[in-house]
């Protein structure tokens, strides 16, 4: 029996095997994912935690599709793709779901109508799902009015974010029930099939080619340029997609590293990145990887048409000579092919850094003694630098190349580097005189104990 809540006039529980027409790719994919969300506890818990909801062992998750509400005056015949209901004791949290697959994008007007529908029916949130990417679920790819989100929370999941959560649960053996694990395996298989309409970020906008050509012609980039803003917005999507790619390949959560001031202020982040692009013609991004020696930094240089992936580590303080500090790093990369790999040496005092090819440093590490004669080497940075030449300005090939390069750098260098840590303090060796003093103290203590006993 398909019972529905009293505030709905129509809808049914999400099904793993929905009976829908061949043209209803969106409805089929949404139903399968929502059914798994309701039936696989660990998956439901992981996804709901990203929208601030804790689904413990006593929680119950129920998902519906193709829902119609009794209080429905302004949606103009639109019907939300789904409804998530989380019940914990007497508390109930509800979220409307609106999904798009393939190249379809979310509609701002439709989204505002759904926010109004949610407010009218005491629904707590609206969650959108599409192939658009955002840095975090609480940031949205579609601008909406402040009034629309004053009483209803708005979140966004990319399909790749959902797939990544599934992969991490499976890779780390976090699903306790064998049958539920089997369901997740099939969900991963389904989401990676073309029929699901799920894809990663695969193309920069036309503004990218225009901006690259403009820089090549010697033109300056204005931080107020609409082209620059469009490129940065697209880059944020690609940076998020790259973090998800790394997460799936490594098996741990990888997150974009943001300064504290930018974490809850997307406009401040955009302004900062536009100024960096305008001033230096570069786009910078960093990712945090659990237990890695440092952040994985990435630089896109529009002037040189190069991309650089790198990781910094503090030079070992227990070594005095710069060559000894360098050799400490070289030993960690001993078995790695040196092609395209460089080491940047960061020194105290003026000057940015010096850079040498890994192959050169292996043959002659003493060459760095000529870099800074009166400075101390304090940081070592391993870099994979690649000139993309003509492919740099191509919208699709640029994405293809960097999505190969970033995981390649981590595999060749990032995962091999260990951060320096000081050794544990040791008991010092004492002289015969000191030993005698210690021994005398011990004998005195023994004599006092004997006297007390007498």
C-alpha cells in the first residue's frame, strides 16, 4: 500500500525500479537515488549530514517522488521531483527535491516558485540536484532573492557529489549490511552509465577562449570584466569537480581549501580571485587531502599557458646544510621519473624562490649552494609543470588535460612526500662523574629507607 502524508494530494514512495517511460531519464535517476537514500542507512546519513541534518540510528528517512501539495497556488502546474522526510522521534524535517540531468540547468523562476511552495507547506528546505557544481552544498549555482530563502533553506548537490559519497562508503567498507552494500554497488554502476544523465564538468565557457586570446594579444584583464567573472565562475565548478575526482581516486574526502574570510562569503572569494586574475593573469586553487604532507596547490597561468600542480613541505630543522635538507626530499622521490617535475627552494630574505629540474638536482644537489649564499632554505616545493600550448585555450581539451594532470601529480609526488617532524627527545648519555652523583643519590635514598625500616 502506497500511503502518503496528509499534506500531499499525490505522490509515491521512491522506487529502486521505477516504471517510467524511456523519455523520463530525470525521473528515473531521481527515483533510484532517493530510494537508496531512504533504504541504505549510511548513504542517507552521509548525504543528509551535508545539509546539516543528523540521521542517527533512531532516525527514519522516507522519500517520495512526483509530489503534489494541498497548498499549491503558485507553482503553475510544476511538480517537484521529490520530497525527503527525516523523522527523529517527534521531530520532522522535510526537503523538496528538484533535479536536472544531462545538460539541463536549474530554472531560477521555477526554483523561486518551489521555495514559495515549501514555505507555504512548512517544508524546511529545497535541495536541487544537477550536473552543475558548487564549492559546498550551502552555496547555490542559481541566484535567488533573499526573500525567497528567508524562511526556507536552499541547498545543492551535484550528481558527481552523490556518486563520490557512494564511492567513499564502498571504498572504506562503511556499509554494515551486506544487502545494502550491494544496493550501493548497483547505484554506483547506474550513475556511471550514460543512461543516467550524470556527468562531470567537461567544458569551459566560450569566455575562456576569448580571455586566453586576449591575454596572448597583450591586453590587460579588468577585474570588472564579464568575461573574467564567467571564467572564474566556471573554474569554481571545475575545481569542485577535481576535488570529487581526487576523492574517488584516493578514497578520502578532498576539499577545496579556502581562507576563513572566504568560507561563508562567496562574493569576497570571487572579488579576490578576480583581482588575482587581473593583476597576475593566474587562477589559483588549493585542496586539502587528509594526512597528506601539505595542501595540493594548483596554478593556471594564462600568460605562459602552463598549469602547475605543487605541494610544499617545511625543510627539516634538524639538518643544518641546505644540501642536506634538499637530499631529505630527494630521497622521498628516489624512484620517481623526473619528467616535468621541478623543485622550488624557498629561502629566507628577499626573493621569491629558486627552481631546478628534479633531474638536475639528482645529478648535482650542490648546485643550490649558488642560489642564496647567505640565506637559509626553509621550505621545499615539488612541482609538476606542463605547458599545454594550443590546447590551453580549447574549452574541452583544457579540462581533459588538467583532470589527468592533477591526479598524476598526486600519484607521482604528492602521496610520496612526508612532512618533517622532529625526533622524540632521547635520554642523554652522562659522564662518569654525573653517573657517580646519580648513583650516590640512589645509595643515600636506599640508606634512608633502611633506617626508616629499622
